[in-house]
């Protein structure tokens, strides 16, 4: 599988980054099978959070044998320094590790979220202290909503984050405003040497009133051809990699698509964006 430099961290991350949400409600045996599958595909970058069900507990038993082989990122939704510091230590304990490679302020979707996390006494203060104490090497920020790209450009003006994580997919890129801010953010990340992780790359629509057939909180593409097109689109942009879908049924198809990635030129990407009216953007 192709690797790309994860910004100034220098880590050569695989273009598929394992999204720990796939272990949301897994038994240990089910989790073991997923992790074996991910490792067999060559993935060397894992991303997890305490808000992902039992994912931390299920990954913990694996860490003694794989910790030195992977780049490990974790997150907190806490906005206060005390809350973030406590959650970081709980995550270290559950994952049975001493340090993270990356610790991220999670689910920053609005300027108000950013203000809360970056104020004096906010979560960012705890992360800077954790970095000083050797509990994490790098500090990142993540978000999901339609405002995230614009919010993250402001975040990078306030603090020298090492990474960002936000959504890109061809359906969402049919929104000109979202696309403009997302492309501007990628340009900012390139100029500042910030690592870029992409989520929701295989999203086709919200669930709406449809029965939920997968663990993802969005309705994913599921057939190999559609997933390959979506993966090719996202990886053809100037990004480090894609966090894999949080569903064990979609995961192997997405891993294969990342292994078989073929770049799209500008015209091919635009042609795919032009089909977006057949679907529905997750964020409006």
C-alpha cells in the first residue's frame, strides 16, 4: 500500500488509516479478526477515541506486540484542560500504552467549539502540557461539520497544530462553498507542513428514514466500484490518507480500494462531482 509523509511528523503513513470506530461494539474475537485484517493490508497508522464504544479496550491487548510498528492517534471531546488531561490518561490506560504519537481535540465543528478548546484553561492547554511531559509527540484537531474547513483555517492561525482531520468526498465537494474552504485548508496545510487525515470519503448520503444497515452514522457506498471511485477521488487530492469506514463490512472493501488506488486528474474528479446530484451531502 502506498505511504505518504504525515506532515512535519515525518511518519510515512499508509494511505489507509485504521479508523477505530469499526470496533465500536465488537467482541474481542471480532476485534482480533479486524485488527489482523488491517495489519495484513499493511496499515501502519491507527486512529481511535474514547467515544468509539469499546474500541480502546479491544485494541489494548494488541498494543504490546504492535505499538512500535504503528503511528497511534487518539482524541478527546473534552473542552477543559482538566477534562482533557483526565481523558488522555484514561485512554493511555485502556490502550495499555505509555504515550501517543498524536493527541487531538475531537469534534470541533464551530468557532464556539474552537473558542472553548483554545481558551486559557481549555483542552489545548492540557495537550501542550502532555507534549511537554512526553505523553504525546504531536497535537491535532478534528471535526465533522460543514464549517470544519473554515474553522480549521482559523485554528491554524491560533496554534501550530501538527495535523487536521476533516471530511472530503465527491458528494460534499458539489457544495461550492465547502469545496472552496476545503481546498483552501489543504493549501494552508501544505504551506505549514500539517498532516491531513480525511474522513467520510465513502459517504453517499445521510441515513434519513432508511433502515440503518451499517455501523457508520452516514450511509456509505458499499459496492467495490463505487468505493474505488470515492477512494480514488479523495486520495487524488493533496492529503496524507483516509480514515477507514467505521464498519467491519465496508472496511475490507475500502482497504482493497486504498491498495488499488489510481489517481484521478482534475477532469476526472470534476466528472465525478458532476454526478453528486444522484446522492445527498452528509453536511448541508
